[in-house]
C-alpha cells in the first residue's frame, strides 16, 4: 500500500514554519537567534523525504527563494569567512534546487561546471587530484580552498551531476566514491564498499542515505549490487524491513506520525522499497 506522508504531522509542522519569502530563515547554518528550529536546507530535505516535489506550493516558493539567493550571492545568516565561500554558496543552493527541478538555468550551469571539473579529474582513467585542481582553477578562477571543496565526494556535488557525466566517467567516479575512505561528506563517514555490521540504527540509516544518493546514477544499478544484496539479506520473512527503534533521528525517520513497532516497520519498508523501485526503472 502506498504511504501518504505528505499529509502527516511532520510535514504540517515544517510547512507552518515557512516564511513569506519561501525560506525557513537561515539557509545552511542555524543561528542562535533564529525564529525556526531548522534551516531551509533541513526543511527541504525533510519535505523531500516526505514526498514533496516541485509541484507542491511550498517547494515552488522555496525554489523561488533559492533562485534569489543565487542572484544576490548572500545567505540569510550571512556568508562564512573563507576565500571560496561564493563558490560554496552557489554549489549548495544549486544542489538544493536541482534536487527538485531541472528548470533553473543558473543552477543547471553550476551543475555543468562541476561535471566539467570531475570529468577532467578522471580523464586519465582514474582520479588525479592535480587534474581536479587545475580544472577547478580554469572554471572558477582560483584554487579550491576549504575541506568541503578539496574534492567532489560531497552530498552537493553528487546531487548536482546526475545525467551530466559520460558513461565512462560516471563509472570511474562511482568506483572512486565507493572506495573513498571517509565516505561522502554530509552523508556517511565510512568507506561505502563495506556495509555496516548492524542493520538497525542511525549508522545503517546514513549508509542507506549514501546508497540512495548514488543509486540515482545510471551506473549505480550495477556498482551498488552488493549494497542491494545487504538490504535483501536483512529483509524479514514477511517481506518487510525493520531498522529498529534507535534509527529515529528526526530526519530520515520517523515518517509516520507515531513511532511504535508497526510504524517503524512501515517506514523502513517504505524507504527501502522506494529505493528498489527506483533501481528497477
């Protein structure tokens, strides 16, 4: 049975906090004086998980707000003080837009720039940091500064480049990401080609989030087969999954209004079935 989380209490609470300009106040970093308990990024990610799309009014308003941020080049909470923050700002805002729509020309152009950098970085058959750095300088006019821009293995770049890499580069890129010692920045902190020892808990949920992100790539269907086997091995006899009580983090779970055992199984099964449905298309 298809679950309807869009009309649940979590979505209702988030939408009730949306400002008239389409934001939730701060975009990336929550200030102490913020009048909401979440950033715009947090709100949008949660709403996406709950089933909201660019067709929903709250998301339309948020996209309009983000397009304004790309125009003015400043976040509501103020810009951080490092040399390449402008590049980082455009990256994170464009990525959030592209999670919902491919109709923003500015965001699409930013995505193409990152795809160009990553394509160059793998142009010799494997990843070369010097090629990444040189291409970054060519595209942005400066060296990459800050840990979040030192390479591309990051939630934002990986969200942006879908459909923009040629088949060979995409395959090489996924191989590299799966072996990346520190996982994916902002998503999962361990090497992805090693599945978690425990299926229940927040670590497994973050691991699943990384697989969800990479599975959106065409090559992911083949490259991630070991992760799909891990999920199938943890399926219960009745065809459901239960990621456990401790998986509740206020982001990926809960999806249901309550958090009893039945809801945990429903939510876990919905999330994993959604992944398998996507992989099958």
